[in-house]
């Protein structure tokens, strides 16, 4: 029998963080690994490793995730995952927190999406499948490498985004400023 397990975040997001990993005990995992043939690969986001398992290179993560939610219009257009996130202080660093780390109710999410659509209709159309899972259907496709949220959530934020001149980075900055403005609340 052949069974392949893809275990996201088997090792803490910051593998060198001995403060968090110090006395971690996982007897079930130890038992399984002792009886298995394991293959360690380079650190990659879960979504990328899963896509590679099915032979997909550079998959459209936004469209695939939205299709998984049963939204057929994801079959056309250029979709990005646009989940709400925020920055929080953790010890002496700033980390990115995904939507599971804070409460956004459905009404607030729909209100924020409506405000974003009114302000950024020239860029695309935002869609909230739930309070924590948002999407952006771009009016025009952009070629901008983006990491899935699983690759950055819970990890240290490096001060500067790569590709500052690219449209997606400019739009992200504009959206951040808009959401910070009290009228968007």
C-alpha cells in the first residue's frame, strides 16, 4: 500500500524558533515517521506542493479555491485570493495574521467589500465568499508573483514588498491606505 501524506506546517513556520519548539512532543507523529519512508523537500507553500503533486505549474490559486467553493464564474477571468489580514506585534517582530486571528462578521465583510468595489472598480471586483475568504476578479491580468497566504501568515514581515513598481503592489498600498481611512470602517 502506498500512501502519500502532505503535512503543511509540520515544522513550525520559523524552524529556528527554539523558544516555541523547545519541548514539543508528538508521539503519534514519531510512531508514524518511524514506520514510514519520508522524503524531505524544499520548503514550499502547501498550495504549491499540492499543485505540484497534480502536475500543475503556476496554478491560478484564486480561481481554484473559488471553484472549490462552488462558484462557477471562477472558470473565467483573472482571480486572486484577497483575504483580510492584519499585522500584529509578536515579541520583537511584526507578523502577518490571517483572518482566523481576528473576528470579522459577515455584515462587516460585505460592507468592506462594497466600499472596496466602489473605490477600486477600475482595478476589479472584490467578492467575499465568507467573512475570512475574499477574492478579487481583476479587470486586466497582471504578471506578478504572489505567495499564497499560507506562505506568509504567522511569519515575520520583511519591511519591503518585492516588485514595488508592479501594479499589484501599488494597488495593495492603495487598498491598505483606503481601509485605514476612517470612512471605510
